[in-house]
């Protein structure tokens, strides 16, 4: 009688590592936001200047997305991601060592360092998408993607109160030293634990068969795949000509407007518009983040549940996105209440909705061409993180020009509405996009 081999569950260790590293990724981005009010006073910054410094990260992050995606497809996720973690942690650490500078020099150096962090972090989320596609069958991919995507909230829950306490007790620069050192240590943990499915020493044949039969791309990042890789640049035009993918890309931009409000201006809003101390704002910010974190996990579980119940991939992905983003629009209601408790309630509800609707990384894992998952993820992330350039600057001008955050919250709500229209009207059926073959002159030679 043939014995049944119980499958291993290494894939869940992999996604846990993606969550840890992604939490660090977002915490490094948010470290400046926590100390922003203190920085404004110490450095004499107005809202517009602060908005430009906030946006420095995203300028580089967007510019480096396509090169980062190409590097992932060419050299594999493990080594490129490890280099990414190491370099962004070093640049983060350096932000805490600028105390010897004075005047305008410290502003310029902080801008440059934040710019370099953007370059270094560019491959991270496209790598998350590739690793998830390689390790998870389609029916578990929504859950896996929601786990690593929830890091944007997990980072705030885990680190925001600590960073607020450090800012108030020791100064804003100490946050960067702490986060940089954590990242350097995590680089070595990553190298020790992360492998492709067929190369991982802890994966048994039963798990490998299970994920492969479920649609996981287990050959990704194997030596054979890397050796046979070709230039993928000619295919970018095809991605941009796909109505489905463009709807997904623009939708992600609009959803990320709320993300970047949260990562940049939200703590400032609590301090300046609602009169909280920096310490209290740090703790209060963790409440909406906890709601977003919970909703993000639930959205992936719910989407995969719908898929297992026989609903189409399109229905299973769109229902949480549209319903969640619709709920996030209650953020505009903060303009019409004076009670701080009601503001926190509405913000928590808005971030719950945003978290429930933010399964875009799952969608791109489902829809991207299998030959260029890294590059497709980079395109998706480029569009999404244009919001990181535009949102802090627009909100900076709104606050500076009006002396109020009311217009800023209306701006965020309007973008949520556009995201809903994208998924309901533009995207259409969600399915794997098939590339057309091209010759060396970039001419289509077959379908």
C-alpha cells in the first residue's frame, strides 16, 4: 500500500517573510511622517517644502520600477531583493546621522537620502508578486497577496507608537538609526530562508505537486529559466495597450492616493488639524492602521473563498475591491465633524475599506503575462506610486493655500471614486494577459 506523504507548508513561511520585509519597507517610508511636525519646527519647513521632501522617495521609486522589474526577471528575486533590503536600510540609517549639518544643507541631504531609498526599495513589491506567483496556487494567491500587502498597515501598528515615543523622547533622527539597523539584520535572515520552490531545502514533493497543479509558476527563478531569459523591453508597449491592464494600473494609482495620505500627511493632520501631541498622534494612527491590517487579510480570504465557491476570478477579485474602496470614501466625512472620537472612527472605517479593497497585487499576479511577471509588477507599481509623487505635493499646496485639510480629504475621496469607475467600467474580465511574440525589430510575428 502506497503511503500518503503529508505536504509541507513552506509557502506560508515564505509569505510571512514577505510580510516582515514589507513591514520594514513601509516603516522606513513612514519614519519621516512620524517626525514631520518636529522636523518642521526644527528646520523651519512650510507645508509645501515638506510635501516635496515627502515626495522625494516616490520620484526615485517610480523611475527605478522598470529597471528593478527587469533585474528581477533577469537575476531572480532572492539576490535582487536582498540587495534592495541592504541598500535601503543603509540609506535609512544615514538619515539619522545628519545631525552635524545645519541650515539648508540638512534639507538637501535628507531629500537626497530619501530619494536613494526610493531607488533601493523599487524591486520589493514586484518581487513580492513574483514570489507569490511562484509559491502559491491560484486559490490561495489572494490570501498570500493580502498578507504581504497588509504590511503597509502592519508597519504602522508595529512601529508608529515606538517611533512617536522615540521622536518625543530623543528626536526624529533616532527613528532612522533604529530602522536602518533592523533592516541590515533582516537582510541576512532573508538570504538564509528564501529560495525558489524547487530549490528550497524544506519543501517536499507533496507541497511542490500541490502548488504546481494549482497554477503556481514553480520554474520561476530556476537556473534554466534565468539562462533562457531574453530581453522583455519590447513587451512594455503591449502592456500599455491592454485596456484591462491599464484599468488595473490607473485604479492602483487612485487607491494609493489614500495610502500616501496615510504614509505622509496623516500624522501631521492629527497634530496640526486635531491638536494632538506627537506621541498621542503616533498611538492614534495605529488604530486606523489596525483596521486596515485586519481588512486586508479578510479581503484576501474572502476573495479566495468566492473563488473556491465557483465564482469567476473577475467577480471574486472585483467584489472586495469595489465594496472596500466605496467604504473608504467616508474619509470625506471628517470634514463635517468636530469630535476627535468621530474623526478617529471615520478614519478607521475609511482605512478598513481601503484595506479590504487593496488586493491589487493579487490581481496583477492573476493578470500579468507569465513571461514578464517582474516587469509587469514594476509597471503596476510605477503607476501606483505616481501617487506618492503627486499626493504629498498636492496636499502640501492645498494645506498651504487654504490653511485647512478639508480640501485634501476631498481630493483623497475623489480619487477613490475614480478607482471604482476603473474596476467597474474599464478593467472588464480579469484573466492572464497573453503576450504577442515579436522579432528583433519589435514587429509582431505571431499571436
